[in-house]
């Protein structure tokens, strides 16, 4: 499986990279998605960086992403673009995968020998890459990627995954060995028929690949990158983020720079934002509500949001414009917002389009407020428009949702995201 490369400076492997393309490479940028491509493209243009190499890491599980990156990057920005295939599930604690990524990253850094390595991420295989580059003398620089940059110490995944005991085997056997009729009916006789043998092999594989066993095996390889993989990389030489003071609290930085990528939108983003503002006549006295998708009861969600918005509209002549989630909203949610528009005589109004940059609408329209749950736009809006206030209804939503199983997953995610959001002083929780 692969994807189509047709640009003259794009390559599938180290071997394909022309040796002369590695000369004078000062800056190595590493990305894995289109959002990161947009961020680092703006950064390179802003800083006037030349002689750079772009490394795109991907897996076979989703080849549409590297294809989209290939199709959208600007050829003139980079000397070369290298696509490096990682093992599937690169963030999982699997010894074979970690050793493979360590080997590939060592080869990369030895061949390129960049003066500076720019990363958007600081965990798992990125920590291995950062450590290798740091040891070989490269400066390692962090570029902010949304609120994920600030999750360190607040919402981290624990790789100490539990005990390796019989309970683990029992749990993993539920969808392997114990599914067979021979196990259910004749377990005591241990008749090793074909189906039982197949499912037994599946069980052994599951146990071996389980994080519990893999974490134990890590201890057998003290001279490896396994321990680095399990810990966030914090020893950046420099950072470019929207909140340098907060970044300084989380990382061991020599220098922390202010940089807000949303301040430099593309021409298309600016034009589309202006079109939305004109079409819906959005004024500075108005508000924007940013809908998000969570696994919660939709009727409850709509009722709670409606109550919050009506309270905000009391005693003024403002309008709240609903910005739907870019991933298509459920029909019930869309219908509910449209019903609110009818019931309020247009005081609550739905923006039918969804695939546009909300931060640019905030910057140009200078609305007086942005309302949401845990959207990153709540954090960035006051930076883009100093007169804009951000309001989160996360606490109201959590406290009013009925605590039943249909809401559990969504509630857990909202609460986890809210922990990150509460680090910022420019958000009002209502």
C-alpha cells in the first residue's frame, strides 16, 4: 500500500533523497497532519526560513493524510519533503515498533544533521526523535499545536498500564478462547481441537501485545529508548507559543517566544471570513456559539445550551450566531438549533456553513463574545480581538447532564478537556 508522489522534491525513503538535497539543511520540520502543515508553513514564511527539510510521518492505516499533505504543500517552501512510514499504532507501547522507529530516526538525524529540529509534539516517538537530535547537537524547538501543547501535567496518558497477572489473561480471554464452544462445554477435558488452538494463539498474541506485558519487557532493555518513549520530552531549547509564560512552567526552556499562528491567515481564509460576516450581518455587539460533538444525549445538550444562550441575551439586542462543528452535526442537533432560531425570532441564528476558520471571523468582526464548551477558539479569541470575551458552558453542561451510561463517555471527555482549559485566565466559566 502506498500513495501517489508526483512533486519533484518529494521522496518515499532515505535512499531516494539526493545527497545534494541534504547540503545546507539547517531546519528540519516534522508533521503528521494538514493542520500542522498549515502552522509550519505560516511559521516559515513569517521567519523567512530557507534551506529546510519537511519530514512527514504516517502509517498505512490512513494513507489519505500523507496524500493530502503531499498535494497541499508549497514546493518553494522546502528543499525536500520526505515521507517516512511508521509502524501502525506508533504511540502504543510495543517493543518491536519502538526499536524500528528509533533506528529510522537515528538514520534520519545522522544523514541530515540539522541545526534545528522543529516539533509540534513532545510525547512517544516524538520524544525519541527529540532525544536523538539533542544528543547529536541539534537545537530542539517546540511549535504550538493548539491546546494539546498545554496538556502536559494536566491530561497525560499513563503508560504504567497495570499489573501482569491472571486477571489480565482472564480479561483478554473473553473475546478469544472463551468464545469457543469447546472451551465452554469441555474445558475440563482440554480437547485441543482446531478452533480452540486458533483462539489459544490469539490469546497468546493478545497477552504478548498487551501494554501490561510490554511495559514489563521494557525493564529488560536498559540501554534503549523505551524509557524515553514513556516520558514526555521537556528539554526544548526554544519554543514558539501563544502563552510563553505557561509554556515556561511546563518545559525546561532556554528561550520562550510569543507566536500566534492565527494572526496571519491566508488570503482565502480572510476572504471567506468576510463573506460569512457580510452574509449573516454579524456585528461587534453579537456573540458566536461554537457547537462541539460529544457522546452525550442530544436533547439534553440542546436544552442546556438554549438555557445558557437565552440567559446571555437577556436585557440586550445582541444576536447569538451558532457555528456548527466542521464534522457534520447530527440531524437532531441541527434541527434543534434551527428550532431555536424560529422560537427566538432570529435572536439565535444558525450559520449554515461550517468549514471556515472561526478565529478569523472573530478577528474581523470583533464580536463581543465567544461561547463554547472546550473549543480551542475560546483560548485564542481574546488574543485576536482584545475586546472579545470567552465563555465556557462546560461546568454547566457537566452539572446538568443526567448521569447515565449514554453520557458517561462524553462527560469524561468534557471534564478532561476542561482541565486543560482552566489553565487559561482569559475564559469565563458560566
